[in-house]
C-alpha cells in the first residue's frame, strides 16, 4: 500500500536536500540517507581566472554568507602573494567580518531557529516562521531585529563599500580605509548592537530556558552526537572568526590536533559516496571509518557549538560570562547537545559586538595605510576563517603570472555533512516508531536536527540550488511506503 | 559530395572590396564559398559580427582591410589590428579552431592575392569540417526532456 | 483593491537576490500590505503544491532569480510562467546566466573530475563519483540529473521584464516593486531597475582621453581616486555595462566587472568590452600590441564574468 503525501516546503534552511527513510517490516526505521543533489563547479571554473578576481567570484557561492567566502578567499590570495598585507588591513577585515557575523546570526536565530522554540516544534506551519515569532515576542522586538540587522549591514557598507557580494579585499590589503566620520557613526551602532546581543540572550532565557518542554527536548531529545569538534582559535584558545589555528577536540574535551592553515591537508580529507553530490570530510589521520560515533570516530562537526567546545575561553569579557552561564546550564564543557548551538550563536554575538567596540577605540583603525603593493607572487595560499556555519577553507595555487591553477574549497556546511546524515537517522529512529504515522510535527522535529547546524547547502555544494526542495521517501520492507515532497 | 564551407567575408570598401572586384573583373577563379559583406572600414568590424556569423552557421569568417598605413580613414585598420589578437584569444577559449577566423590586409590592386587567400582558407576550413556551433546551440535547446515535450505540445 | 498575488522563487541561485529583497528592510512590510506573498522559500510559507493548484495567471507577478541548471529549475520556471501574469528575470543569473555561467567555459566531466577525483583534499585512492542512480546494499538511491551547461531564464520561457545586478541594488528593488504596484508597466521585454546608459555616465571619475600603453592588475597600482580607472590601465567593464548600481565598485577603487549586463541595444556584452579595450591600446606596432595585450590575462573571463550564457556563442564548443 503506497500513499504520497505532500508537506509544507522547508523555509528555514538553505539549499536542496533529500532524505530517504527505509522501514523494516515492523515499521521501525532501518536506515536513512541524507542526500544532496546539487553541485556547481566553482573549483573548476575558477581555474584560469586571475587569482585576485577570486574573492569577487567565490562570493557568489552563497548570497547569505558571501563575506565568509570573501575573507577566506582574500587570505588564500594573500598567501599567493607571500602574505604581504598591510597590518591595518587585517584589523579592518576583522572588524568588517565581526559585523557580518552579527547580522547573519540575527537572521538565523530569529528567522530560522526561533520559530521552533518560540512557536513550538509542532505548531501550525503557517505561523511557524519569523512573523509568528514577532507575533509572540512583540512588534517592538520585531522592529529591533530588523533595525539591528540593518545597522550591522550598514557597518559593513561603511567599512568595505557593500554588504551583499563583497568587493573590498585585494592582494596587499583592502581597497578603502575608514574615515573618522564613519567611525563615529559605527561606534554608536556598535554599542546598540551590544545591547541587542544581550537582549537576545535574555529572550533565549525567558522563552526557551524557562520552558520545561523545550529544555527537555534540548537535553533529553535525540539531538546529540558523540563526534569530534572543530573551530578556529587564537593563541589563547579563544575563538577568532577571522584568523588563527584550527583546533580539533574530542567530545570529552581532549585536543586531537591543532594546525595552521597550510597544514590542513594533513588533517582533513573528503570522502565520496555515489548517492550524494556533497562530499563528507573526516579526520584524515584516523582514516574513514564510516558514519559512526565514538571516541575514535573520524567524524567531526564545525558549528557555533563546536567552536565554543574547542575554546578554553572567549576572547572578550562579557562573552566569557555568557559562555560560562551556557556551559553551566547544559551540564559541562564540552557539550554534545546539538540544539545548544542556537545558544552558542548568541554567545558569539556578544563577542562580535565587544570586538567591534575594541576596534572602535583603536587609533590605528582610521589609518590610510590600508594596502601595500605586493612585491612577489609565491604561488600558493590557504585561507581559513570561521563561516557562521563552520570552518571554511579556501586553498589556491597560481602560476607566476598570478593566474589560478587550482582551487580547493572545504566549506562550512560540508564539514557537517556526515553529522547531519547521522543525526537525521538518529532522530528518525527515535521518533518514527512501528505503528505510528509519521506526521507533519514529526517531520519538523527531524528538520530541527539539521537546522541546528544552520546548514547552507548553497555553500556546501559550491552550488547555487536556491530553493529547499526536500523529498522524503519512506520504504517499508523495501517497498515505497510514503513520500513527503516539497518543491520537487 | 564533400562538405562546402560557408565563409562570411567582411571587406572594407576602399581597398579590400576593390581588390576583390579586381579578382572578379580579371576573371580570376576563386572558391565560391565566400559570401561578401561590405563595410566602409575594417574598424567597423565589431567582434559581435564574427560571433553572430558563427552562431548562425558560418564555418569561417574572413576580415579584410587596407594595409597598415593605407587606411582611407588613416587609423581605422589599426583598431582592427588591435582587436583581432584579443578576439582570437577569446575564440580559442570558446573552442573555435584558429583557422576559422582570419584577418588579411588586401590592397585595391591585389586581386590575385584576394583569390589566393579565399582559396587557401576555403580548403583549410573544409579540412576542419563544419562548425559545430549552430548545431550545438540547437541541440542545447532540444536536449532537455521538458523542452522536447514543450516543442511537441506546441507542434 | 484586491491584494497583488506574488511569488519570489530561486532557481540555481546563491540567495543574494532574495537577501537584496530583504535588504529593503521596512519596505518589505509595505509590500506585505499590498500583496500576498504566495511563494518565497527564504521567508514565507507557500506550498509547492499550492502553486500547482493555482489557476493559470493567478499570480500577478513572479520574481525569478537564479539560473537554470537542472530539470527541477526548468520545471519551476515553466510552472511559474504558466501561473503568472508577469514573470521577471531578477538578478544577473536569471537575466544573463550570472557567475554560474562561467561553468559554460569548461566541460562538465572536468567539473566532476576536479570535485571528486583530483582535488587536493579528496580521500586518497578515491574512485567514486556521484551517479544519478546507485545501490547501497538493498537500498536504491537517486539524485537529479544535471544539464551539461547553464541557461538563463529566457532560454527556457518567455520573460516579461529583466532586473539586472548581482544583486540588484536594494533601491532599485524598491523602484521596481513600486512600478509594478502602480500598474503603469513599461514595454514588454524592458530591462528595468537601471538607467539606460553605460555605467560611465553615473561614474564621477574624471574622463579624458584613453590611451593605454600597459594594463595593470588591480593590485599592481594604487589608482588615482579621481581619474577613470580604464585610463589608468586598470581594466574596468563600465563602458560596456549598464548603469543603475550606484557605481558601488569604482567608488571604492575596485574596477567594474559588468554585473548589470550590457547597455541598451548591445547584443553581446563580452564582444563590446573586447572592442572597447582593444580600441584604447596606444600602439600601431603588432609586436608592441602583443606585448600590451600580454598584460591583460583572461579576456574571456573579464568579458563574460556575469553573462557567458548571454553571449552569442553562449558556451565553449570544443570537440
């Protein structure tokens, strides 16, 4: 008996995905596959382009986090020019990038994540969106969300000339500096953004942590994985989103490795399956062991939660307070509870705002020495930054004329493909029981698993799929049993 | 029956068209595969013309102008001289064989030379075979199931 | 006055155009007052099946961004065309093919080889590549088939208007939505949300005579902020590009790369840029011309950065 049911399209996720759930004869979940059906080819068509053009080409991998690609690309290009960069440029880029983090985290938290918690995981789909959130928390907050997002974007525009599809980084530095007038405007907004970050934490406490059902889902639900953690840290093992070394720590807190960008190939490799266009990164020195959890697993995740898991502390004081509060509540550091990633995002926002405040007070920030003319082309560079969704690696080589000869990208969400695949199966097994009919609410709870990763499949596939067509086929005893489709 | 290339010729009015005329009045035999367009100066030759000719089925394009220094408008042919190497580079990137597009300076008295160039180019293009560009573009339009279905529905 | 029924949909897109619509900030709430957004994956809950159930031309307007790369993109393009009174190609990808269009310069096999077999971080010894159909034990799995090349929207369906830009500037987005709401529609096929001149007209840099003895890559010189970039030897596509973006790139010293597409009446933007660039070379000696051109790498990539599918040749035609 086969029935097809169409469900609401997923709107709080980016990209194209397909889930196949196979049930055994009793109706229990036997196996699931999370498939990504798209690919674009940036790694190939960047070859032959002048290397300085890549920071403006790779931003089109994703229009939601173009700044992440722009920065990673700029740093890889820096490497191709012998890392000759004006020091003030690094400060300006870090400032710009922290502003980008703020508006991206705001968008994700309020528009994508919050509806599950503020409206409820199995609430009416028609209201389970940002408008539903505003309806519950009030128009004043809704207005503050829009205004704060706009302020953070405007900070980017004032520093770097644009906020969507970045245009600013060049070999040797950046194309423009910061004037004193613009700095005065930015200072004011920065303080307001710090306040908004604290307000967001308060909303999280009042709406999520005060609600026993939600806390139960976070702590006791199937949303956890015993896999390793990855994030970028500075010399104090505090998170730094623009620059640092990559640190990998197991889920019990022991450091596995810490590497600088040029060494990434010794530590990360990508596994290919025939049923997905997206590759599955893993820890190379442990070898591919399959989609398994455990202390010896070679699977790792790269998310706001994992960034905080690999950190010993935050880089700024108020963020440190928020960090301590979070880990005390979730039962210790590191934490395996995937939904805590939503909280981690807000903790990061506090550090983003404090970092901006620090730069606003830096007398060098308005210097006119924001670029140098590089004197040599050395031919290879690796740029690693933290995208909002995870560690982002761009590795380029170029010839002696500065023309790109290769490009390798390991993108934020790509790191998480194996964990997403695994947690989907875990959740499906836990929620789809023999004898129960999989419903709309159950489907959404499956989605909450991958949603905690804030996945961006546009990025992950270096592809530009756009919509989130989602197809879920349920097989019973090898025969098609039920199908959920949206945009397919 | 061997393949007959379609070659589009774009000739400047003052030198090269007159040269081609001279070939004609001298009854010099040359391959009939060339279809001639007359422009006032080789500077008028926009790269768009070459792309358009190729996309619409030309197997080759021959551009002719006055010898450098002899341009009726003094400097027009220098513009053609500068555009041409860039155009060749672009055509190579787009997979168009080198011998399909050619620039020659032909003076008003070089009727025989014009004929020689046309004959030589015709044979070179014949050896290359028909240009794939137009068939490729048509196939692109039809090779998608949805497109084919739409064409059937509207037939 | 009944509310306008609109859809905003993305094909092979990066999401930047949808973000551009969101970047109109409070204006979106105004739109919400005069329109029902029936489909907008990034921000609203419209069902795909709802679209299928709609009557033909039930939607007053669809903004379609992104290129067409897969059969799914094509299916939605055709469906939305059927259900919409007006279909707008929104942004460079739908208008011209966009950055994804650069893939038209390489064979599809090479994209696969690079991604799955040859890349630096691929698992050593890997020979697996994704396939449309595969078996894992007893389970059969499928993924969509790709087209060999990228198409722009009007290669697939009839388009009413084009809004250029990567992404369209948010002020232009407001202007376009305002025009559609007013009912005073321009001629079908118009390019809207832009000026009808080349970018140079808007650009405030001083323009004198262009004679170039050498081209400079953007990192090789610090250009004079007041003078035309092209005159200083920095390749800028502005003269072959439509205005309307606010000159955001040249305003900070970064040369234009043509995202707003060709100026009015220009059929092939790449051909025009080639012609313009060649014309300003200051030499009559073939050897010197070659030397000057050697300082200009990747003319095809510069000329067709955003619009390879819209060029007359559309793609590479190698054997």
